[in-house]
């Protein structure tokens, strides 16, 4: 309900997901408005901060800032907790204030190096002959004196590898694959957990299981490489306990009083999966009183540990990014037999996670395996696209019942699973649907964006992009979650970043990843490695690539536009400059040196399966278009972060490279040297033209190319996010809609028509006859081509940030195609933004929700430019916060547009009909 005064949510801290264990002593504060209020503009705010001495400090600040407002109080000390609440004012004839928000609690982590008294200890993991390290269990018993009131207890923990920790047999927290993947030689995240409820008087035991994780597992394709960061898995753990009657903190650090034992998990690899041998297990190895011995052990076979070496240059970091968690459980939709008689399970959705067996009882020594794949081919698992990743989990039974088992230190990308050694026909303990599930895993980002419309296939496309995001946001933004890669390819997130940032709040996670980019770039002669964290081998060393390396500029820019956080720009500015000034190889004209090998418009549908870089659009043109565009953005960034001289320098450079580009590639009439969809999309969306008449001519030429292509997409990674924008910006939205709704291959709806549940890497990852594309690089879960959903959000539903952080919103819905309704909702930093429209019987009706303390600029369809290139001159109007309804006349004239046949008329299929 609209009312005069909005309600307000408890403040949040920096870009941190929950404010607990934060690494910043002066966290900036943001608060969102949680109800609708008409024309609410904040003119000031009150903050109350309760510090550790119990005193409440009050602050009154004049101003409209409700996003990332400065920390008003003294800096937090390490471990210190403070509570904050806020209320917001609007100045009218009398001062109107919101109610106070709830209190939000922030707690600092260990802010100084000296706070760490624990030392890192070696797990002394042993390697199997073929390389993988056997996971290790570490434990330590300690005593809490009787009759002490435990006031607070925190576990600060990380490892070289990945870990799960327990106190008295109870799992600490719910993080999966912690501490996540960072550039370990430079940055290692640690986690903070509240463990007071797990402790008790008398004997306690803390235990940690460590596996190789990204630190040491085999990474990269073909034979890959092991031990990228090191071979010595190690633990750094500091358990602190404070008692009510004493100021001193009792600390249980990792040290040489801990003991180690090989895990019952024999191996656990990212690509190849996990092997669990129940016969090696002792159920209560993490409980007090247990010796931790296995069936085969002599009693007390735990051995002493030694100190390990902490990587010299590595900083311990408390990242703002949320952890990876089990997000939901997915049940099988079908258990069936393949033509070859194999037991297969269909989970109904291509996803990322791990198998969860609720119960299994087989004779001792019996082996059950779970093989994963994304698709079926000829009715059997299609495992060829996994290349050298086995994606296989194994359980070896001890004869006892196995309850609630899942692989702990690996994940797979799959929809189908083949189970060997366990089937529905087994006489004893048959496989049934209630005994097997999947735990869905991803970084636990906050969902912020939704879209739907009247066309179910478009909804499915949107949903597939959403699922590909879920599958590929696991600690880092990855390219594909199933085969022997799962790497942070920079080009993929560069193009999908704007879509991702609408669907979920990615600022904390991607901001953290960008810090890895900066440090890895420094180690690579200023050339941002094309995967971050960088684990590339020498054959990919120092490979400058447009669109991929341009992530240095474009991702911070994307994050800034959605979050308003200029600190990210400031932090990343040196990386931008070092890319553009030192890393990028230039010819004498200041544009790209043309002899460098380039990925170009990667995966252009016309490129042969085995050579995805052989695109129709000249790869140097692609690179130069990006160079001009990012130079312009860097000059804008300088203004935002207050670097006036640098702004001047970049603005001059921008004018120069743009002019050089125009001379090199654009004819006076407006034709571009590569006469392709991607070339025009780049030139139009990146504003590379000199004048309006060229823009109109280019618009016509692009329209013609799209009609000649019969509305099939002929773009790869670079053109795909831009082509629909290029058409709708140049008064050809009907062509963009027609491309969107095309189902023949290559198109966005072709995979939908083939039953896809995620976005595919190639336009035809699966061929029309149901066989898998012969290219070795064929994933069925790749978000890059899903970047078209940004057009659904910004153009179809019509909402985008006009000013950073959505302080001012552009509402410019463009109806079309066969859509009669569309709707998008976004949880902006100010509050909920919503646009929904109905177009029928010649009328367009728009309903909007604009959050308090922001405004919107609305351009209705009847005022949208029909003259290519003059969108800026359209007649719009400004509205304040609240609920609004508008209407205008609108007819879908000329729908559907016709394809253009260029050839001998007798061969035109249309004229034959
Ligand atoms: C990845 C891509 C990536 C490309 C660049 C592929 O193997 O999956 O998405 O951007 O390589 O070479």
C-alpha cells in the first residue's frame, strides 16, 4: 500500500553478505526502503550506534545518501561487535521521519596480522600413485574448566585446500568448499563462525577434514596440472573462547599438539570426483572420547603434526562474498533403464551439485558408482563433452547402512546420473526415488531480479539463463561446471555481468574476484590473464585478448552502475590503467597490433566446430571496437573518482582512437568494414560513429543483414549481448523481437525447442538430430549466450539504472513480437523497482513501482523515437517514488517482419508458396 512514510530495513555493511566477520573497520552503511511511499525523498537521517561499552552514540546527518553512507563512529577494533539502526527524514512543511529500522549487528573479524596467534600446520597429505592427495583429518582435544559461563566463542579458520570443521561432532557452519577459490599466492579468505553453542564444560574436540580443492587438484584441460599452488595441505585455525568472569580470551590455536589421520575419503578431486571407503571409517572420529581409530587401525593411530609454511606473499582476507552453500535439494523425476540396460536417473534440470544418498546398505566391499552427465545421446549418458573429467563418485560399503552420504569436497554439473552397483531390481535394498537426491550448490547470493512475459518459450529462455548463472557461480564466476575446466574465464563474465547483476546481488562476490584479477595481472606483465584465478600454463601465458581482458574496465563499471560503489572503481583503476597502457599490444596507430592471435567473436555460429575463433567479423575490428569503448569508459571513471588530469588524458586518447577507428573501419556512408551483425552491433552500441546519418545508414544495413539471415543469430560471444540492443536502439525493435522468437538454429529459442534447461555454450551444442556437437568444447551450461536476458530486463520490461545504484531509473519499455504482457521486478539498493505492462486492443498500459528516495524517467512507447539514433531526444517525463499507472496508444504495426531473400526469385521459398 502506498502511504506517506515508508518503512526501512536494518542497515547492511559494505557489500558484505551478513556483516559477520567483516574485514573493514569503518564499514559503509546502506538501508533499503521496504514499503511504497509517494514522492519520498530523503533529506537526512539519524543513526544510532551501540558500541562495546554499551553506550549508544547518536548521529544526525543532512543529505539524501541512503546507499554506502560513511561509518559515523570510531573504527571497529578486531573482534568488536556493534549494533546500528537508522531512520530517514523527509523535509516537508514539517519534518517527517520513518520509524527506526531494526538493529543490525556488525562484527569485525581479525583485522590485523598480529591478531593471528595460531600457526599453520601441515596435514601431511599423501599422494596416490596417479597424483591426487588423500584427504586428511586433523583433531585436537581440549578442556573447558567447569562452571565457567561461555560468553562468546569464535572460530577463525582457513586452509590450504578446502575444509569442513566440526566441534564435538557437530558441523561448524554450513559453508561448502570453503575457503573458496582465490589467487592463493596472494589472497586467502578466512571464515568466522560463532561456535559458542557447540562447546561444553570438560572435554571438547575440534576436528577438521581437509581435501585438495582448487589448491592442489588437477586443473585445466588435457592432462592438466596438479598442485598448482602447492602440495602441502595445511590448516590455520584459531578458536577463541571468552568467559563472562574474565577479560582474557582462551585460545585453541592450530599447533603441533594437533593429531592427524588419513580420511576415509580415499580421494576427492574436482574433475574426477570422490571415493569414499566406509571400511576406513570411524563414525565418531570428531567426537570427544573417541580414539578415532578405524576398523583396520591399531588404537590411537593418530600421529603428530608439524608446522607448515604459510605462503610468503599471501594476505588473509575476510571477503564480502557470500559462501557456497547447499541451496536446495532436488529429487529424481525418473529412474529408468537405458538401451544398454544401465540404471539412469533424470533430475529434470541441468544443475550443479552433488549426489545425496539418504540410505544405502550393501555387503562389505561392494562398490556403488555415480557417473554424471548433462545430456543423453542415443539414450546413454553423453560423457564425451566432459573430456578428461571423470565426474564419478564412488562408495565402497562396509556392510553397515550408509546414511545421508554425499561427496564432501567435489561437485558435478549434470542432469543425468548413471548408477552402477545399485539398481531398482536389487533384491535387497533396491534403489528407489526416496533414497537418492541432489544437493544443489552455489554461492549463496541474494536473488534480486525477476522477469516474466506472456510467451512461455521466452520465459523458459530466461529461466535457462538463470539456471546457468546458478550453475556457474560457485565461489568464482566459471565458464562451465562439468568438464575439465570450471575456470574463471574473464570474457564470459564480462558479457554476462549485467544480466547476472540483475538476477542476483553479485557485487560482493565479483568485487572479491576482481581483487584476484588485479594481483594476477600484476604477475603477468600487466596483461590480465584470461582466467582468474590464473592457473594457465605457459602456452597461454601473456595472451592479451579483447573482450576478455577488457573485463578489467567493464566489470567494475557494471558493478558500479548497479551498486553505486565508486570504491570498486577506485580499487580497480590501477588494473584498468595497466591493461590499457602496458598490457594491451598496440600498433603505431594506437589501436591493437593486428598480428596477435585473437579469440574474436568467439563461437560465431559460422565458425567450424574445431575452430571457434574463425569468426566472420574481423577479429582486429572486434578488438579495436572494444579498445575505443573501454577508453571512453575509463575517462568517465576518472571523473567519478575525482582524477581530473587523468580524465583529460583519457578523454583525449578516446577522441584519438575513436577517430582512428572511424578512418580505419567505417565508410563515409556508415558501412563497417566487416559487413556482419556483430560489426554493426559493436559500432552502434559502442557509439563508434561520427554522425547521425551514418547511424541511420548502419541501422538500415543491419536490418537488411538480419532479414537476409532470416532472423537467425550470426553472432558469437561478442555480438550476442549487443545485437538486440543495437536493433531496438535504432528503431528496429520488431527485428530484435523477431530474432528473439526465432526457433531455427542458430537462435536463442532453438535450444528451448530441443528441451534445454540451461544455456548452451554453442548455438548448437546439441544438433537437430539429437547428437552432440562434434566440437570438443561443448558445454550445456554456459551463460555467455544467455546475456540476451539483459535485453529482456532493460528493453522488454524496460527498467535499467539511469544513475548508478538505480538512484534514477530509466523506464522505457518497448513492446513487440507476440508479447501481450511483460513484467520485471528488481530489488534495487533503494527498494523494489517494478514494471509490468499489458498491450492489447491498440492500448499499452504500464504499472510501475518506484522505491523511496529514487526517481524515474519514463518514456512511453508512443514517444519512443522512430528515427534511428535519437533516443536521447525522446519526450519522457520524471516521476517520484510510489505506484504509478500510465497508458498510451500502441499498435504492433507490421508484425511479423518478413525475411529478405536475395537470390534468383524462382528459388525463394516464399514466392514458391
Ligand atoms: C571456455 C570459454 C572461454 C573460451 C576462451 C572455453 O574453453 O569455456 O567460455 O571464454 O574457452 O578460449
